[in-house]
C-alpha cells in the first residue's frame, strides 16, 4: 500500500509540536486534491501505511524500509552530485597532484613493477610512477578524468575501486587524494587487498580526521540555517589513525606506517573555486538560488578564519598517509 504522512490532517496546534522537517511537509495541502491518503505520498520521515476502515484511515507501524539506514552497511559507494571535469580540476586544484609527490616517494616505485593507481584523475601524478619505470594501470570513476589521463598516453580505465576485477595482479597499489570519496571503505580495502600480490604494498594519502573541518562546519551550518539536514549530504570519509588501522588489519593488511599530517593548503582560485570543485554533494538537487545563498553564507562564515588580510584563502587540510603490506 502507498505511504502517507501520519501527521497529515492534524490541527495547527498539533502540527506545531512536530519536528520542523515534518511540519514543512505537512503544511502542504493534504491529501492532494482529488486523492485520498492511500494514493498520496509524503516526503517527511514519519511515513506509514494506510488502510481504509469504516471510520476512516488507520495508521500502522513504520515500514521497515523507511527507517533510518545504518550509515556504514547501507551507505552509497560514492557521494551523489559530484561530477568531475578535468579542465576545471586542473584550474582550481592543480595543487593536489603537486602535493602528492611526497607520498609517491613513500611508494618508491621500481622499474618493472606493476602498480595500480586508484583515483588517478587526469594522470598527472601517474606519469611520475611511469617515469620511474613501473607499468601502471590508472583507474577512476570519472570518464572525463580517464579521458584526460589517456590523452597523456597512460593506461587509464573507468573503474570503481569498491569492486575491482583484479586477483593478485599488482606489486603495489598507490592512491593520492581519492580514498576519502569512497564511502564504503571496508569494501574498498578488501578489493585492494585482493588485487595485490602476496607481500605487495599499499601506499596512500587522503583526507584524515579533522580534514577541512572548518569548511565542513560552515557548509553544514549554512544548510541547517535553511532547514536542510547535511548529514546525508556529507560526501567524505575522514578516519582517525586508529579507525583506519583497524580497517586495514581486518582485511589482512599489516600496517608499516600511518600518520595524520596537518597541511594548511593555499587555494590558487580561492574558496569559491574550491567549493565549486569539491562541495557539489552538499548542494545536490537544490535550486540554483538556494545553492548560491548557501555558498555565500559558507564563505562569510569561513572568511574570518581561512582568508588573510590580502584576500588569500587557505584550506584546513589534514592528510592521512599510510603504508601497509599485504
């Protein structure tokens, strides 16, 4: 049976006792003209089944599928609303690959090795591994990024790291500034472990606990000010050292080194360029005027702490750098 809102049709005094998100939903005309509760739907969180009775419509228990999802077991693999454009990324975020050379040194690629670069982007850092004499396969979920990497002459493929087709094929796996976008990190780590040869190494750097904390707080506050929950829109996984160590060991890795590295990072095109490049999931599905207002509010909140007197912006980056053995 179709769901309907358990609060629909209540008096104004009753509606005032509802949570705001439900109240906004139920202040609409209900049920819609020409329909009954059995064929109408409500977008609020108090969704129930309706059954006709001699006295009207009865309310049953909340359907299991409408209950809140567990954030880890049922989370989407990647954040909705994030789309990558190689040219825009190069313009707003070319610092990402430039700052990845330190973790590439930790990998220490050797001639003849077969290496998987997870989240290769446009291939800028992948080229460094190839120049060291390694045979590198780059993977990314973005067709535009993969096309840009192929234009460099690289072996790049559109592929999702949550479920790789490789079985014990690589001497090493490398990843820079990508793993925090992959929300089911347990599935990713199991997939990477399976792709490595025995004694293979995994070297990565990505957003760790506390990464862009001020930016996250400002975006969430700007959303909340308009009655929009940011919890389901949060697009990243930023683990602590302890959390990620536990996850690595759970799938069979032995951690050789792992650390959080605070790295305040100058933004070449300012905070506006950064938000346009990386923060789309916070604004996914919102009208353009609302997107603009939320971004303006976030910029106002961030300016006192992340913009200097000359107008230069810095992002409060904290990176997690790890080396583990299969």
